[in-house]
C-alpha cells in the first residue's frame, strides 16, 4: 500500500518524518470518520493525511468526486490484500477479485458479473429475501427485545447464502462459517504484520481458512456444473460466457465468490441496523411508514411491484445511507500519471481518498445535513456526484440494486409485524471495521406489536452524535 512519492506543497497536519506519515495512515484507518470530519473542518476540500505528502490525500465534495471518479484510467482502484499470500497458496485466487482489477480486464469482469444482477434476476432474488425475512421476524418474541445488529447480520447472511449461492444456512454450514471468520482476518493487523506461518498465529489461521474456503467453493462449483442451471448469483457466474464464448476460470470464480460475500452482507446488515435505530428514534416517521406499508400491502408478502407504492420506505433507506454510508470512504484510488486537483499538482502514484461521509453532509444539497429527515427526498434533485453511498460510474457497486431492494423488502416486512422503540437511555457508538463502519454492540431495541404503537424514544448518547443529530 505504501510507495515512495515525491513531496509537493499540500495542506495537512504536520507529522514527524519517517514514522509520521505511516502513523497518520494508521490513525485514519482506525477511525476514518473522526479523521475525515477533522481534516475537512481544519483544511478544506483537499488535504494530505500528512502535510506535503501526496501518498494519501483526501478530496472532499461533489466537484472533486467528479474530478477523480470520472477518470478511472487516470485514478486506478487500489485494492491490495494487506496480508501477504505465499506463491502457490489457494488464497491467491482472492487477487482475481473484481475490486482489485482496473482497465479493460475490470470492464470484462464487470460484464461477466452483471448478468447476475439484471432486473429479471433481481425479481427472482426478491422472493427469497421476503420468505427469509418473514421466517426471521416470526422467530422474534413480540413484545420483547431485539438484538438488532445480531438479527440483521443473521438475516443478511441468510439472504446472501440463499441469493448468492443458492444455499440454506444448514447447507451453507462450513462455507458460511469459514468465510465469516476469513473476512474478519482479511484486514487483521496481526495477520498482516506477522506473516510467519506458525501454528496458532492469526496468519496461519488466515491461510488455513483460505485453503478451506477454496476447497469448499471448488466443490460447490463442481456440484453446480453437474446440476441443472440454478438461479443464484454464483450459478449465473459459473454459466456466464464472454463475447468469445469463454467462461470464468475456477480461480476467478473463487475470487469473485469471496468478494461478493465481503462486499454484500456486512454493508447491508449495518445499514438495516441503522435504519431500525433511526425509525425507533423517530416515532412519527415510523408511524407513517407503518401506515404506508399497511395501506399498500396489508399482510400479504411484499413484492417488488409493491415497492413503487411505498415512497416513504425508499426515502427511509436513502436517508439512512446518506447519514450512515457503510463505507465512509470509497476504495482508495492511485494516480497513474501526474495530475492537478483543486489547483494542487499531484505526482504519479498519489493515493486519493473520496468520501461519501463528507459529500453527504453538504448543507447546500442537504439542508440541516445532520438530521434524519426522510421526507427531504420527496422531489429532491441531485447531481450524479452528490450522493454516492454505492460510488458512481464504472466502479459503482454492482450489488446496489440487490442491496436497495433487500433493505426495502426487509423493512416493509418488519413493519407488517412489529414496531421498534428505545424505551430506556441507550449508548450507541459507531465502529470502523475494515472498510465498513457500522454500529458497535447489539443495538438493543424494544419490539412492540403494531397495535401497541410506537413510544417516544429515550435519550441516545455515544459517538453516534458525530453522525446524526437526534431529538431535534
Ligand atoms: C448497503 C449495501 C452496500 C453498499 C453501501 C455498497 C457500497 C459499495 C461501494 C462504496 C463500492 C465501491 C465503489 C468505489 O470504490 O468506487 C462497492 C463495490 C462493489 N459492491 Fe457494493 N455495497 C453494498 C452492497 C453490495 C451487495 C449486496 C453486493 C453483491 C450482492 C455488492 C457487490 C459489490 C461489488 C461486486 C463491487 C465492486 C464493483 C467494481 O469494482 O466494479 N455490494 N459497493
């Protein structure tokens, strides 16, 4: 991740030579939310993590988003596994993942994957999403407590296993368990900093899990090839052919499978957790949403067509992703040539950090930016670079439609059965983990029946107040 680039005049905090710049990057990675708020406040729209050092530079706001994201050949996606993989280890398949590709190969891979996310495919996934949510909601005791983060994570995993791999949780068994553990180690500093394969070390565990996941996915590929064509994402990828009739190789399939899991379920689970919390803190909006869902679908299983008749539902999701963009910064970009941004000359090899977190708090585009106001979306007109929870352009999230429909279907199904409340003071802190920032702890809410209605929310404290102003 670190390469040598010549110093140039750039605003930013002073750091010590040598260790300073690395420490600045480490601090950024540990809490990108706090770092970006502070840097934006003190230095403006372009700021180096370490003064005059173009190794890591934040660019803030729609104009600079456009300047960087509209030029994917000049600003390459930077994704390197922080953990070293020995040559010949099955973990090398991870390097074939779409996030790590650029240029023509990235476009080719994207075309291969896009077939799994067409409108028609999304329609098929919707049925699984609703059935799994109905079953999960039915397992809750109401009135009772909801460990929101755990429940949303389990549900998002069930949806991922079913729609991405065509597996129930019982069938997914080892794949699910190993992938979840592997994901936790992908960005583990311990595995990255001590890459010596000794029994019991995180690095050894990482490589062992990589080998297991590789074997499990290859067995699944074999099985799928013997069966009639399935309609899950992985089956569509196995059957995909390019213009020349070529399929993805097994290594490429394994690489994409791990990426799909990594990009899909934690982002969705965290967004759902925040959405539930926001509804619980805003009884008025929750009441209106409950009424909207009840008028549109009653008790019937919600379908994709129903979503069009529930605008508030869509705005609740949009507003949640505005305030709590699961990736506060997009994947880093590295310049492939000298370039100029906001009047500053940046040498080839500069690394740029683009931020949905800061973009979404521009008061010109979003008045009262720190408040949760779903109705602001009614008739709101946005430029393409003003709202970027999924990124924008040729690197835009491939699963954006999948995620947006999953979140709306889940919330609508929940509103058919339960109401969410904060009956007693609650401390909520955000927690950066890898590239995703979510909530820490369980986010315990009270479940009530729709007939019981929603109660006013008790006070919420914690670092969440950096992300949203509650109770205004
Ligand atoms: C709330 C949920 C989600 C959010 C906020 C989200 C956000 C993002 C972001 C910000 C990027 C990178 C954009 C960039 O760096 O320019 C991305 C890429 C990607 N996401 Fe998502 N994502 C979500 C869910 C999903 C799901 C459910 C899937 C798959 C089913 C998925 C698959 C992907 C893939 C394959 C890429 C790489 C695209 C490329 O490099 O061309 N994501 N996502």
